[in-house]
């Protein structure tokens, strides 16, 4: 069995995985867009509790730079 036969045998599974990945990406982008618009409108036009919740959510999840600077061993420690 050479490389091309192995690739030909695995190709259908890879294509199915690609389709699933694209579907999940489209769903995530759509959900993120809708959630972002809802939070922005809540922050701008909501009453005080809705505006406070939206602002807090945006402030908490809007700065992911801390997690990017953590090493993998630190993340492993935090996960356990």
C-alpha cells in the first residue's frame, strides 16, 4: 500500500470532517453575531439591569489576552 492508496481510502472521512467543521463554523459565527448584536443593543438601549449585565459580559469576555499569555502548564494546572 503506497501513500496515494492510503490517502484515497481516508479521503471520504476527511471530507465528512470538513463538512462538519464548516457547519459548526457557520453556526458559531451566526450565534456570535446575534449574541453580539443583542448585547450591544442591551448595552445601548436597555434599562439599568440589562445594560449592567451587557456591560459586565462584554468587559469580562472582551479581554482574552490574559489566557493567550498563559503557558500550557499553567492552563493544565488551572484545569485540574
